[in-house]
């Protein structure tokens, strides 16, 4: 079991991702241009504006609701200006493969695969991994840039009777999931096998297995449920790397997480069914391309 858990820890970082928290800057002024931007910016087509006023891409405006940073115009393009002054381009003008999107995504790339809720279904389309394309700089700015910074901010959340550490931006959402799961377990006690006992865990500052990209576990914004009831592509891939999607996690558990903004690793071709990460932007229709 220890070996299995160790594998889970290595692996499940891979599910990756990020959880989210309430928008840090709901104030509309957060979308105003930073000082270098010369022109006023309308963030919605319905805003009063003159024809000459530039309109920020709706997806970028949406991302700014869920992560830190201000929408700014940079030359002919758009960016999210992070609190440390770094600009993250909305569209970097580079044509990318799936792999290069994973490695060096601009912000638009991170929303390029829509996430669909609903009945659990096998994922057999290669690289259909909604939510696995993440911009590390955006996550670090939002959730914590170092292991010590993230750890110092973690808070306790009661997850179906167990205390787990979680990022404060995502803790309220996880608490709501837990409340829903407890009600489900009360109705259907067999569900506890997936949720109580030996969990895969939450915070762990680490790269995703076999990559240099950070797992969302690094930010304390992802949780792995019971490993023994889970499937993970790295453990089960064929000799030529081919994948056959598998899952044991029941629909009701997935629904409870997704209803509070958690993306599930079972929606991925590169499946990781123990893994849930806080990604409210994936459930916000205004972020959809
Ligand atoms: Zn995980």
C-alpha cells in the first residue's frame, strides 16, 4: 500500500491542476488597463463605447475573474498583467501542437479544450484533456509561488470526516463538496469506500510525473480520493503507450465535485480518476472559446 501511495503521489500530481477560489478582484476596475495601456478598454460588447474603443477578448476578461491579474492591452494584443508586473499574453501568435501547448501555453490555449459535465463516458479521443493545459505562472501568481508560501497559507477543511489541508482560495468550494458528499454517503453508505480511509492527498509541491510542469497539488488546490478505487493512465498504458480509459468512481461523486467548480481527471484521455482540482474557469460559460 505504501508503494501504491507513493506511486499515487508521483502520479497524481499529474492529474494536475488547479483549484480555484473566489475571484480575487471582482471589482470592475481590475479590468482597467495598467498604466502603459493608452486607450480605455471596454470589457463587454454591451458596454457603452465608441467604435474606436478596443474590446478585450471575453475569455481573457473571464480568466481575470478567477485568477489574479489585470486585463491590459499590449500593442495589437492583450495580456493579463500579474501583480509582480509580468505580462501573460492572451495570444502569443505561435502555432502549437498539443505537446507545445502543454509546455508553453498562452492564456487562450488554456481554454482551448472545453470541459463538459454530464454522464460519465469513456474518453477515447487522443489528447482530449480539458483542463490539463495550464499556465504555471498564472497558477503561481494566484495560489502561491513557492512551496513555503503555499504551505503557510493552507487551511484545514473537513473532507467527509477527515481534516485535509487546502488552499484558502479553494477551501470554501471543497467544504461545499464535502457537505454534498456526506449527504450522499448517508443515503448510500457504499460510497464511503471512495471517500474515506486512505486518501491520495491534497498538498504536495511537485512537478507532474515525467514533466517539469507543476501539479495542481503543488498549490493545495487538488485532492485525490481513495487511490485503491482509482485508475491512472500512467499505471495502465499499453506497451506502445496506447491508453484504454477506465474508471470506478461513481457519477454522484463526480457530480458533487463538478457542481462546485472542480474538474475531474476522469474527463481526460490521460485519465486520473482519483483526481479533482479546483478550476472554476472551466465551468464559467463566459470563459468558453
Ligand atoms: Zn491528483
